[in-house]
């Protein structure tokens, strides 16, 4: 059984930092692209960042480039999202998700989803 379990969300002031974790079980990093979406209130879900080891891709959405860093620890089967210089507009539920490495990292194509973790950035 595949499971993606997020943690690390919370309330932070603008300019602060948080690190999200996604504990992965039941699938391998080498065969899947794994990363993060987010959904703000009243908005569509958007891609934040992902790693595709098979394709040699690390992707960041334009709104988070230079502020967020994605990484993975194969030994711990965990993907991290380090979020720095947080802004109120980063407030959203953040979802970990995975798709087979030859698939597109878009919402409609994802094979697995975590339950989400809420990040709230106060001004």
C-alpha cells in the first residue's frame, strides 16, 4: 500500500521559515516523480515543486523560485520542502503527491496524494 504522509505545517509570520516533510512508503523515488502541490482558499491547486530522479528534473513554480528548496532523503524515504521568506500569499494547504516518472506532474495525472498540511503565513 502506498502512503504519503505530510507533516510540518503551521502558523508562521511573514518572512519566517517552515520545513514540510512527506514520508513515503510503498514506492521508490527512482521510479516516481514526487513533490508538492498547494491550494489556497478559493483558488485552484497548483504545482509548487517536484523531483523526478529518472528524468533528472527539479522543478519550482515561479512564485516560489529562490525561496523554496525541495530535497529527498532516500534512507528515510522522505521528501522535504524548505520554505523560506514566507509570504501571506503562501498560505495554503500543501499536498505531497507522486506520479510514475514518465508521467506529467499535473493534478489530473497524479497517482498518489497525501492528506495535506496547512501552512498559514500571517502578515
